[in-house]
């Protein structure tokens, strides 16, 4: 028995910005958040405690279509300095992108 697959670009675009996809992206980001908190440096704990997940959308693909996304961010004013030294979010992003 053979099967035939036909791509449905409109259906895929709809899926990419659906509530279910947003939930999946947020779930992945929350898992990453736990990892980021685990490896964050803790002097006062303010950096670690400022890490949070934010729902978002991005434009991607060759048609630059809107897609569901989520991001992990640190909200303390010195977050960029901590990131430059420790690469917390960079490390977590690499793990997420590799499927780990």
C-alpha cells in the first residue's frame, strides 16, 4: 500500500499560529525556563528570579508568515551583563534548538 502526501500550505500556516501551537511553544519555553533557573548564577537571586516566559509571535518561512512562539527573558536591568558573562539564555536556546 502506498501513501501520498500533499502539502497544504494554508493548513500549515493555520496550524503554525493556532492556540495549540502557542501552547506547545509555551510548554517548551517553560521547560527551558526551569533549565535556565537551574544554571543561573546566584549572587542575590534577583537575576534567576527575574527569568520568565513570554508568549510571542514571529514571522518566519519564505513567506514571512506569522507563527506562534514563546521567549525566555530576564527582566533585571543588568541581565545583559549576566548573559555576556554566563551565557545562561544562550546555553538554554542551544539545548532547546537541538531537541534536548
